[in-house]
């Protein structure tokens, strides 16, 4: 067993498959195969309780495996269960390129030491920066070649991703680079990274004159690219592993399902207004997905994180990915709500829990589109997700600035497919506060109700 630590703490990028017209999604070069075209992928998860990985994945795939995971305790526990994990590790000290170089050297040494034994090589990852990933893939390729050179059975036979989006995307990238079988086991459902074939990777460039940054006068431009086509031999959904994660993280994943509500409107309007290519069958499937999601029964099961609730969330990810794969891009599930999220990230340089941010953006976008927001707000309330400005990590003032400038943002980001902010432009001054009120009112009224209860209790005390 060998442990390495690589990278600095960064939130995972949006896992959604990107529209094919996007400038991202490169692949090619660097040993990463370009995404397969014309072969739609439908994830086939295997469901079960504790010990699912050990029961499902053959022992020979686990022997000497390359395992990518994250430092969260519930993810480490899942790895320990499957790989006799040694938790004597130091997660401090290293970051960025320095860690990547150290990890690259260590991977070679570790694989050499592990050759011929059953020990897995476990790597903790906390970012998906492209340069680091390429260094890790190169080191793993050397280790693989050395293992093969020592004879049959001395080389890793599979790559495992056990964790959140960061671990899963890393494992997808490495398995595609090495052409080794892939095993994915999400330890939380905050993102759908386990269900998509491309790995989301971050490219960070230093630049000047931007907003955000580190407060030292310089700033960083971060872009997310989607590379490769990694299809897991096993996709494991272990209910007990998922329930070990904070419930709010799993629940936040619902934001990337709810996004269909506003993305579908964008698509239908782009078809009606501009004659954009449209598929009635894909739209009908997306509408059916939304009807399943937006029921009281679904909200209750998702909130309680029962086996049925977690299976439902997983199956809705499967359906969403299958719809997008069949259509060829993320048009059915990603639209203007995501554009608000991207604009906020660009404005502040901050990282957000993606699904929760998107839930807030769905409400704002739906209101601007003229759709029914009361149903969405009520459903989110039943779900128990806190999508207030404060919970998301933003403010009314920041979001006001984003909405006022969103017309310019989408005009500049030319890869974004047309949506409500293309059709109507940015939110005008005389409408922006009404829009923000739609997102703020549910929490103001909840706070007001609590204050009223507190007042009545004080009154009771006095009498
Ligand atoms: Zn998303």
C-alpha cells in the first residue's frame, strides 16, 4: 500500500457534459483519446449496501490497482473497506505543481515497490488541474510499463475512482490515458461525475487585470475542459457509503437535475425563435424526468436518503446522461441557469457547491423566463435544501451585479448556446430587484415565521 497526496483544496468543476459547440472538450494529444462519437453511453450502475465493491469487483482487478480517492473520512473509509487501507498519512504541505512532481516520482517508486504484491497504490487528490493530471498519467504509464516488464501479474490491472467528482474525474482521466479498465464508486452524489464519460479538468492561467484572484494583485483565469471517453467496467452505488456523506452534499446534486426546468425552456425557445435543431422525443423524456423529480414522493425519498431515494437520484442521473448522450450534447439539461453560475464564479473567483448554486440560479432564471417559480420553490422547501444567498455563499448585491451584466457575459462567451439572456438581454435595472425578491422571499418569510414563534414564546413566558 502506498499513499500520496497531490494538489490543493479546490471545489470540483461542473460535471455536466458540455454542448459540442463549446470550445472546451478538447481531448486529443497527451495520450487521451478523443470522445467517441456516435456511440451513446448509458450508465449501468450496480446497487447495494455495505461491501458492494468487494462483492462485485473481481479480486484480480483489485490486486495492485491504482486507486484515486479524496481525504474526506467517509471516502477513506470506503477505500479501507475494499483495499485494507492504511490511514497513516499526511495531507499537509504540498500543493499544485510541486505536489504533482512529487506524486509523479513517488508513483514510480511505489509501483516498483508494490510490483508482485497485492498492494494497491492509493493516491489522494484534491484538484483536477490538467497539468497535474498529465504528470500523474505519465508517471502511472511508467509504473505500468515497469510492472509489465517484470512479468505477468506485476502491473496494475485497473484504475479505481472512489470519492466525489475530483476522484472520479481523475480516475477517468488516468484510465483513459493508460487504457486500463475503470471502476467508479461515488461516495457522494453532489455531482454526476460518475455517470459521464468525459473527465472535467481545470486549466488555470495567471493573468492580470481580472477580477477575483488571490488578493495579491494577480488573478487566475480558470477554464474547465472535458476530455477523454472513459466508460466504467463497474459503476457501484453503495447506499451505505453514500449515507456516510453529509446529507446536504448528496442533496445538492439535485440542482443539476432541476436545471432541466430552465434548460428545456431555453432549448424550446431557441427552436421557436431561431430554428435551432430540436428533438421532440428528447424534450419529452426531459419533461418526464422533471415530472418524476418534482413530485412530493420524490422530494421525501431524496430528503430522507433512503435506499429508494438514493437509487432514484442515481437513476435520474442515468436518465439525464442518457438523454444528453442520445442527443449529442448537454442542451436538455444545461442552459441559462448555468450561465448565471459561471458569471458569478468569474466575478468573485470563488468556488461554490455546484448543485446548490444551480438550484438558486434555476429559480432566478425561471422567474426571468416567466415560468412558474412557486412550484420549484415549494418543492425545494419540501426537499429541505437551503439555496438562500447565504447558504450558496453569495449575497444579494453580488447576484444583482451578475444579473445586470449577464447579457454582456453571454455575448462574450460565444460558446454558450442561446438562452433567455440571449433573447431578452441582461436583466434591466427596473426588474432586477423583483427577480432577486423571488429568490429571497422564501427565506425571509421563513425567518419571519421563526421570529413570530419566538415572540409568541416570550409572550407565553410573560403570562
Ligand atoms: Zn452543472
